[in-house]
C-alpha cells in the first residue's frame, strides 16, 4: 500500500538484509530457542542454547536430558519452570505425532503443546523458508505506532492487517526488519523519535509532542 511506502523504504535503508537473531542448526533447535525467547533477550537465549544444544538437539535427546537438568540449564532465560515443561511436552508431541520431526505447517505446529501462532510463524519462516509475519511485542508495538494495525488490535489482528499490506515475497524480511527496528530505534521506553524518518506518520510521536 502506497501509504506505507515510506515505512518499507526506511526499513530497507536501515536493515537491507536482516537475519534471525536466534542461533540454530535445525528446525527443532529453532523451535526450542523461540520457546525460550519469551520474556528473554535473544542474546541470552543464544548463550543458553549454546550449552543446551550440545546435550540435546532433537526431541529424544531432550527427553533423555530430563526435566530437572533442563530447568538447571535454562534457568537464566527466566520462567524456567513453565518453559522447561513446554519443551518437554513439545518434544513428546513431536515423537508421538510426527516421528520426531518438526512439522512445517501452522496447523501442525500449533497442535504441539506450548506452541502458539507466533512461535509457529517464526519456525515456518526461518526453518522452512515460508513467507510469514510473526507478531511479537516489537512488531505489535511498531505496527500500532505507525498505523499499520489498529491501536486496540490483538497480535492475531495485527498479523492479518500486516499480511494485507506487505508483499507476499517480502513478509519474512519485513518481520525481521520490524523486530530490529523495535529493538534499536522504536523502543518501548525512550524511542529514538527525533532521529527517525517516520516520525511524521507516527501516532506515538504526534501524541508525545
């Protein structure tokens, strides 16, 4: 949509070739890393998974590792009780439903315990090359500030709005651009509004002035 050409242009200027910030070597590792990333920085997750994936890089080895050892390793990521439970349950599901392999569709991924739509979208895009837009806190915040989603939209509603606006061949790239932009520029607290080329269309900036 021409209304948002300035957004796409600026994001391409800032992040011409954005990449996934999580380190992984197979779909299962990415799935686990995304589960761990809830309320935790990707930097911290990468530190933790560097140790974790040496011991468990597939569902069977994760179950062999066991819940208590898993809790100990992922403790620095926060919410380790709920995250470790989700990882164990997801690993069991993968073995029982999909012969230990991570599926590649939204329906199959969200059938796994502990896997929601955002996590599924990240896996589809980064592990299987699909064109999706995962709506995390950064994407949701920036989309509302720039008027690309309604102020009161849910993450799902935001995703649906963005899918209508973003070219189907650029969705994964846009998703990463929005994440980096939200982390580095359009922060939740003290965003860099004065240096941003989009402040003329930003609802947050207009309200702040």
